C-alpha cells in the first residue's frame, strides 16, 4: 500500500539563496543524507563524470600497457618477473606515477577553472607544485607497498608477456583513476589528511630503516643526522610537510577572510603570520639537522617551535573570531600536558628524551590539525545563521 507524502512549505531567505548562486526558488531540490536534510540546485550535475574516471584512465593505461609489451618483446623477455629491476612492478610504478601525476595536474587545473568549485580556485599557483608532489609521493608509496606485498606473497613469480601486459594495465588503470578522483575531490580536509600521511609515513620509514642502529637510544633528531641511515628521508619529510602546511594555511585564511569580512583583520593576519612562521620553523628543523655544524642552530629553531606553539595556544582566544569554549578548554589542556611533560623530563628525567620528543610532537601536531579543522568548520558554517520557516500544507 502506497502512502502519499504530505507537502511542507519551507521559506528560505533570498540572501541565503544568492550566497550559493541560486537565482530563484524553483532551482532547489531536497535530499536526505545520513539523517541530514540537504538542499541543493535542481539538476545540479557533479563534475565527476563517468568518462573521466573510466575512459581517460582506460586509454592511458592501455597505451602504457602496450608500450610495456613492446618493450619486453623488443628486449626478448618472454618471462617477466613480478618484482625486480625489469619487471611488472618497476614499469608499473615508473609509468604509473608519471601518467597519474600528469592526469592529476590536468584535471586539477580544469577543476580550478570551474566557477562552481569552491576549493581549487582559492589555491595559489605557488602551492600547486607542492600539492602535486604530495599526491605523486602518496601514489608512489601505495604502488611500492602493493608490489612489496605481492612480492612477499609470490616470490620469484614470472609471467608471459600478455599476462604481464594485463597486470600492468590493470594496476595503472587504478593508479590513474585514483589520481583523477583526487583532483576532483581535493579539499581542506584532504590536505590535512595528506599532511598527516606525509609526516607519519616519513617518520615511520625513517624509524624502520634505522632500527638496527637503535635510534631510540639517542633522540628523535638522530634520524636526521649523518649517523642515521638515509637521513635525507626524515629531513625532506619535515621540509615538505612545512610546505604542505603553508599551502593549507593559505587556503584556509583566504576563505576565512571572505566569509568573516567584519572580523578584525589585524588578529586574523597575526594568526596567519604565527601559523606560517610555525610551518617555516618546522621545516627549518629538517633543513638544519642536529649535526655538529648545525647543532646550535637546530636547537634554536626547535626551541623557537615550542615557543611559537605556546604563543598560539595561549593567544588563540583573542586571535580567532567566535572560538568555542570547548576548543579553548582543549587548548589549555594541551598546554598543561606539554608543561607536565616538560617538567617531568627536565626535573625527573622521565620520560626519556626520545619518548618526550615523540609525545610532545604528537600532542602539538594533533592540536594544530584540530585548529585547522576548527577553521574549516567556521568557513563552512559562516558567521550568520539563516532561519527557515516550515509550514505544513493543509491539502
């Protein structure tokens, strides 16, 4: 038995519709998502179309797969190993990272020029290379990890040229589709996630590669010194993370100033300056590793980083408009936790230097991510709340 839905009349202020680019009330449609009522333009077409996620990756992947097949046949390779110098893995990773990066750049630029896009248009061109390299690194890490797993599961496995062509094409199809999807879906939350992934993965890889050198008996900074194995990974991670943080700060404050036009500019500019300075100082920790020639400078920039974080935590109440009490309590709790760790280490030598650095870094970095998330929520919600009147239809 079918039941007929009763119509309900909803009155929305015209200024709210103008803000989202709706010319009249006839363009509005209603959807229910996860218990939330969503209003959007009628017939609104998402830019992510099937031809972009299927046709383009398929064309590029088949072309690259055919090129790989020709290469193997010309070299007289009739049994291609799964992993190794000349293998399915090596060609897939090399070609897949290149084609994926090119597709990401092309669709990101296309999406940036879309007038309906709210994120990419606020990305400065100076930050575009950093974002591109970040996604390229993530794709490379995912492909390397995938083939490492397959290499462990199927050691010494080899395939005929046609099977290798199929495997290469399939892996590259998913790699290219992922990069196109990333170009369309990128937003502030994505950048925050990438920032976390880059830092965590870079530090974990550095820890793993120095396991035999028992790095934890020294301190966290040991991973970036000459005594560490492949110390460049740790230092580049810090420098690149700083650039990503600057890109995220740029976007957030461009959007924040557009939404909060009446907010005190001096306070927002000061907050932006302090956050950017924190990011630069964070990168300087990697730029000047704790070697003998940079020891004093390394300690200076590391100490300045702690000072900047304390200033941000204490001053966030006055620097950020409409800050919530819950976030203030959280910020003060972070300050107390950092102070307790500092006193415990300095006075009682507990925890150890390595444990102290890791815990303090995790707490401080987590607070920064929460601050970025808070700013993004403020941008999404805006300073003004629109009231809608609901009236049931008597018919």
